C-alpha cells in the first residue's frame, strides 16, 4: 500500500517526537535522511528542545559505536564483563566467545566479585549439587513469610 507524501511527513514527525533517530526513521518510512531533515526543520523551526534531543541521539549512537570499536581489541574476558554489565543474556556471552562452561563460570564469578557480590559466588560454590534443595527451602521460607 502506497502512502501519500503528506502521510509520510506526518509519520516522520510522529516518529521524531517519539525520540527515534533520523536513521531509524529513514529505515521505517523509506525516505532519505536529507528529506527527513527538511521535514523536521520545517516543523520544528525554533524548537530547540527537539533539536537538542536529536543531537543527543546522535551523540549516544556515536559513543556506542566508539565503545564497540574499543571492545574489539580487548580480551574475551574484558568483553564478557562489558556484556554482563550491559545485562546481555548469559547464553549470548557464552556463544559470542565460544566459551566452555568452566571458563564462562570463571568470568561470571570474577564479574560478581567486582560487584562486591563475591559472597553469592561463595554460597553457590558451597552448595553446588545441593542448590536445588536450597532453592526449594528458600521458596518455602518466602511463601511462609519467614524472610
């Protein structure tokens, strides 16, 4: 279904006010970055808040690209720390670096120690095979309100 030029302009404006970047808008609406800039300038003449938001979006994108470039040259150990910090799923960290289980656990335990959560690693290491029993006991305590 084809949409009119006016509908495209309205969609660009709507997406811009939702905080989408110019590149994100271009992908969704299928128009050039130059045309998007023209539409936004036409609507936001003098709207400094909008212009500042667009500038912040660009700065954030650039900083993320720079961070990714720097990470490429660091060890898998450091890169995994960044992924843990960014709350990436553990399986993504494991798959991303093709880690064996022992190495992954070593990296994650090391990361938790840095967060001053080494006590959690200690509990896990103490429990190892008894962890399911401990977890069941924990759930019963919590259900019973004995926390």
